C-alpha cells in the first residue's frame, strides 16, 4: 500500500429547483442537478470528478464500481479505466456507464496532480495555451415573454461580460428557427460570433433546408443537426448544406468517436469530458481527431469540476492544422441557471476580452464548498 492507494469513493447526488424553468428542443428543465464523485487516498488527498447525465442514474453505477476502485493505486489511471470499462463492456459501451467512469477518471487526474504538485495540463504535457477564448451557451426557451426579445437582452448581457461568440438554441420548428436565426443575427450585429444548436431536433431533410436558408448568417457551426445514431444523416447534412457541422456530446469512448472521425461525419468533434470517458479518453479522442484533420471543441455543461477538467484539456488539444496563426479550440461556457454549479464549485472568471485562464494550482484547481454540498444533497 502506498500513500496514493484509494481509500474511499463517494458519489454525491445534488439537486436544485430552478426559479424559472427553461427548455431546449428535447425537454423542460425545472430542476437541475449534478453528480460529483469524491475519491480519497490513504495519505488524505481528495480528488473530484463529475458525470454528465441524470445524477440519480450515474451515482448507483459509481457505487457498483467502487469495489474495483478501492485499494487500487490512484496513479494507475489507465489501468483503472481499462478495468472498469472491460468489466462492463458487455453492458455499457455508451451512456450512463461511460459517464460514471468519466467521473472516476477525472477525480483520479485531480489526485495525481495534487500528489505531484502539478496542474493537470502539465501532466498532459502542456500547456500549448493558458488562455482560452470562450463562447456563451444559453439562449434557452422560457415559459413567459417574447422569445426574440429576451434572447436579444441575454445577448447584450453576454457581450457586456466579454463574450465574442454566442450559441443560439434552435429546434422550435423549422420555419420559426429560420426566422429566429435571421432576426437574432440582425439584432447582435455582424461582429459577434454566432453558433447554432438544435440538439438533434431535425432529420437530414429539415437540417439541409435550415442550413441553406441561413447560409448568409455567418454561422460558425451547426451543432447536432440530426440524432447522434444517424451517421448517414450527418454525412448527408454535411454534403448538402454549407454550414460546418458539429456533434459528439452524445457519443462515448474512443470506439464511438472512431466511427465519427473515420467516416468524417462532423467537421467539429465535441466530446464531453464528463461523458466520453474522462480526461484520459478525451485526450485519446482529440489525438485521433488530429490524425484525421478534424477540429475538436469539447462540449461543456456541468459544474466547475467539468469546467476545470475541460480547461486543462483545452490547454493541450493540438492545433488543427498547426501553424503560426492556428485556430485554437474554444471553451463552451454555459451561462444558463445552475445553482449547484454556482454555489458548490469555484468558477474561473471571464476577462473583458472574453477569455478564461486555465487553472494553475495542483490537480484540477477547483474548490468544492462542503456546506453547499450538504445543502443540495439528495
Ligand atoms: Mg449541444
């Protein structure tokens, strides 16, 4: 037994009611939660991880996996990842199981960094960059008010905070989406970056109609035009409309991304560190994408734990293509309501130029407020 032997692993299911519900194209959010994983070692280091996905469903998987983790050396991240994935391969190659493994892997990187006194991006061989340009996610549907009016007000707020690019949520019906996109672009002006995300609300036919109808709106990417299983649909959308196509937040582990990369079903790959298999797996996915010339922009939608893990990866994702003037990856910074995120975890600040610094403290460099953790515990 060494000091970094794992002593305990605890999932925390956290939930908060939202004062104002909001919707994306697939569901209304009335409550919003998080599933954080706490791993402690014999010498008293605590690492934090997080799983994307319903907290009440991922937490029991962590409990089930705990006997395979306790007693192992926390530094043996790769060995632990493979043991967990192989144990459930026949039942969980995607979805909740890989999300639970993601949380464990992130916590182990946090421990390794603290044990060695180094930030995670340095363990990953970085940094290539320590400041990441952020774009604002939000722009959801509300129950009351004029949709375009409150979206434009939200855009003004984000621009004032420093953001130079915004991601508009669509998927409210094709006709309405086309009109909304055109009106929103006109309202924010030509200098602001604009991305669109319908969360797979279309089939390929509708996505092609949409992409062509907003071709003159200077859109950086069209995210999840069709359901993640529909690789042929992605290929059709890429071929028959002009917007760059993004996707990957609902894909899992190297094998799920290998098909997307090899078949070139997206222009921009969006693995989520809290879903795709953790920091270990996202780095492998980013390196595979680099070999095939596919851009990588991680999907980020959690607490400060997921955000910190994503920032360390953003510090080392290879430039695609390399050069004196590369196009660096962007940070997705979610600005929609999330009381658990805001009160439980420390969040990095955004600069007046719309940039966020990669943490330089040992490990992930994220603080967890124990009192808040107890307040939101289910
Ligand atoms: Mg999305």
